[in-house]
């Protein structure tokens, strides 16, 4: 094992940057090259078909079979002309990653001749079976078929590898009985719900607003590790994080990696990634070093939400592919290394009208200010009412390691607005408005106008999980490996529901004869008061905040199994059913799937820890003990007294104690894991892993660290143990 370590380090250290240089290409020349975009559809489709398709995409209406046939032929022509040989329905099952089954365009005809065929049936729907995907009990053996259905709002694209090109068609994935088995189908329903609810409220202010799009920009943090070093670490390969390891003397203490000069080899990877992403229509805009050593970030421009999430899922696939060309491995685990920052996926969310107005941008007139305040305060109220559901949407085994650490928000959901807007809401809440309003001027008498915001007047509290950042809300608690579809589905649903309730309250007041603007302001002021406890401007890491949050009635759910319970609460099931997002069966299935994913990840980690302890750490320590024993025996044979070998004897005793303890703890953990496995209820099983098995991890790591400390404390060179442990 020590030889493997030295070989890996040598391979990483001798990578030649020169051979990894990538040609920088002009973005305007390659952007969307491999996407069957609207412009390409116009080129390949008959004029009438193109108009019908453009209208269907704009309105979100169904596409006729005849139009689908025209599109399939156009898509086939474009794909074949660009070198594609296969096509696939590209979908997002509940594993959290993407899935695909490739079919060739090639088919033999009745005469035995080769033809290239792609029909409307192949475009619109396929039956990939996919019976082994997580389903939470939805799919029985006799109804195990799953169906993929084309999502026409997300353009098809060509995915290129060294083995050729494949036409990828974004799709939803549903069961034989119609339940959603993916992340995209519920997201599309949530996007539709926020569109309708937002449009209904926006029409109080502007009748020309007929559509509202949820906009999203996803910042993606990640680590890079040399491929040879990655391959030498079974824990990193099997769990995505290092379960054992020696802290470097220099980590991120000096903050010198953050925004520093990008290493040449990493920059070559980034340029290559950007080129490939641009070809696929992913508008990557930003790249930089992050805080932790070997941690980086890329971020795209804002896009319509469904497309932004498709692009982020595609980007993760692309990162893996491109990294291999540069002998890197991309780590998307939220906390791959202990002692340094983990990675998140900040979701920047806003609402944009068909008239080009960002509903989260403060205006310059009383009317536009009131519209901003209406949406702004409704979002705050939605998060206040459904904080636990928002917390559940970002819960995972890997994100539990990150939340509440020095680089990530805590598990307590709160909202940061910045002092300017916080003061503004206080003024709006406390101001008096006459009950009889004769003019707009009277309405705003005593009510402060929303000032024009500069971006640097917000976004100053990095400890907040949900922060207003100028013209958008940034949901920072989302983990780097997550599919953003889940938290964004939840966010859109709770805001849509809140806007529906807001409109009901406003309409009731209007029916009583209260003028519209005053009715709007009355309800806004009520919501400001009701949701005040969710607003927090201070340090989210402090113990004082935990106590204050408890006094405010805010939840602090630190573990995933308990966070996920909210999915099966009656009020949550009713909320999803009300807006047509999930049926009760689908809500319960997702709860089951997420719990199962949690405990299985901990189960894998427990097994890997046990294997490393028994097959690597203990043998290494025993080998080292034998060397010390030989040393002691040699000194004795020379006739030297005990004082000559007291240090070695001390090391022997300390090593023996910690090795025995590690082996005992590993065996105890194995027994506890067996007990937990016998529990049938998925919730109880997950809690057992969380509360019984997981604590053994820290115990074992503690004693392994003590073994390392023994080596560090020695005054004379004894490198063998660390070499054999392979944990530096």
C-alpha cells in the first residue's frame, strides 16, 4: 500500500501542464452548437409547423401528433447531419443523477436494407422499463413498467464523447399507473403553479402581465483531485469523501486560495469544460478558486428554471467527462474533506414577467413599490409558514456534514434581508394609513418608498440559508451534489400557495368596499407582522442564535431522517395535493426513497470504515509494532537498560491501546449495523443509523488520529506507520 501511495503522489506531481492546454474558443462561435434550438427548429421545420411549435412552447400547451411527426423528422435530419448514431430519452430518476437508454437510428427495412428511422412515437414516449430505480413502493412487480415522455420546453441536444454523438431528448419519467418517478415532472407542475399564482397577483398592478417565469441561476462548487490519488483512496471512491485522513499543516487558514490565481492545470480543465458547456447551450459565465484548497466554482447566467436545472444536471455529467481528460476527478460531495470548507449549490431564484419586469426588483413609483413589496413579503411569509418543508428539501446524508459548519448556513431556516430592507418592513408595519383613501398620494402618506438598492447593500451575511441579494433570493443551503429540482419544486409550491391565499384575502377586502391598493397594503402589513420571526440579520453560527431561534419558535432539525418527516405530515400532503404536485401516494413514496437513500449511504460508509480498519489500518499498525519490538529486542541484546528503549516501549503500549480500541469499535459498529438492518420501518432504520451507527465513526476516527499523533510526537524519524496507513 505504501508503494501505491508513493506512485500516486509521483504521478500527480509529474503531470505535464503543457500537454493539457486547451484552445480557447470564441463563445459566440460555439454557443448552442449541439442544441436543437428554436433557431435550428426554424431552419429544419416547415413554416407553419415552426409557428405552431413556438406557440405551444410559449403557452405550455400540448403538441399535436402531426406536429410531433414533423419535429421528429427535423430532429432526425439535424442529428444525423451532425454525426449522431443513437438517440435517448434523457431523464432524472429519484437517484439524484440522470439516466438514459440508447437506441440506434438504424433499422432494417422489409427488404433487408439499412434505413435510419425516428418517428413521432419514438420522440414523444418510450418505455425504458427502468424497474430498478427507486420507487418508494409505487411500482409493483406486475406494473413495473416506466414511461418517459418528451418535455418540449427543454431543447434536445447532442452529447458528444470519444465514442460518438447521441441525441438526448429531455423527458419526464412516470410509472405505469401515472405517478411521477422523477424530479422533472413535479418541477414542471410547480413551475406552472407559480406562473398562475404570480400572474393572478401581478394583474392587480398591470393587466398586461399574462405570464410569470421562475428564473434560476445555480452556482456550482466542487473539488478537484488528481485521478491517481483518487484511485488510491477506496473511501473516496466508494463514499465520495475521505473517512480517514491526516490534516495538512496548511489548510485554508490564510484564505489565500479564495479568488487566487487559478493553477494552470486547473485552468486548462475549466477552459475545456466551458467550451463543451457552451456547445450544449449552458451559459457558463464565472470561474474562480473557492476557499478550501483544490476547491473551485463555476456559475452560469440566469435561465428559465426548468432549463437551468436540466443544464446543471448536464453540467455535472460534463464535469466528470472533461475531468478525466485532464487526469482529474471531480468531487461533488458536500464535505469530501474534514477540516476545510464543503461545497454548496447556491440557487439564485427570482420571478420575471412576460413584460420583462423582475418582480423582486424594487421600483421607483408607489405602484411598482407596492408590487415589489407584495411579492417580497409573500415570499417571506411562505418561507415562515413552511420552513420545515424547505429544510427537508435540502436534507441528505452528505449535506448534514456541511450545514452549520463555518462555510455553510445552519439547519435553522431564516431569512436575511439586509438592514435597509429590514428597516423598511419595520416602517411599513408600523405606519398608519387612513382607512378612507382618496388618492394614491394619501395611500403612501407615511409609508416609505423602497429605495433603489445597490447589490453591495445586500448579501453580507454568509451564514443565512435564505438571503435577499438585490433582485433575487439566494437559497444557500442546497448541497453541491443535489438535484436542484427538489428544493426548487418546494420553493415554487410554497410561494404559489401563499400568493393564492394572499389573493383570497385581498379580494375579500375589496368586496367589502376597501380600495384595491389599501386592501393590498393591509394584507402586506399583516404578513410582515406575522412572519417577523423568520427574519434574522445576525450570526447564524452562534449558540445565542440557536437559543433565540428556539424562543422565536423556529425549528432546528439537524438530522436528515427527522427533517424528512414533514413530507408525510397531513398539512404537507394536502398542500401538494391542492396544487396538483404530488398525490398522497407520491409524497409517501418520496419520503420512503429519501430515507432509504440516507441509511444506505451511511451503511456503505460503515462497511468501508470496517474494511479499512481491518484490512489497512490494523495490519499497518501491527507491522509497525513488530519493527518496534525488534528494535527493543536489539537494544536489550546489547545489554542496555530499560531507559534506552522506554520511548519505544511507550509507543508500543499506546499503539496497542488505540489499535485494540479501533478494532473493538469497528466490531461494535458492525453489530449495531446488523441490528439496524433488521428494522423494517424505513424511518426507524434511518434514525438508528443516524443515532447509533454514525457515532462510532467519530470514535474510530478519534483513535486513528491518536495513532497519527504518536508518529507526529516522535523526536526521531519513524515514517513507516504513516506510509503504511496511507492517511497523510
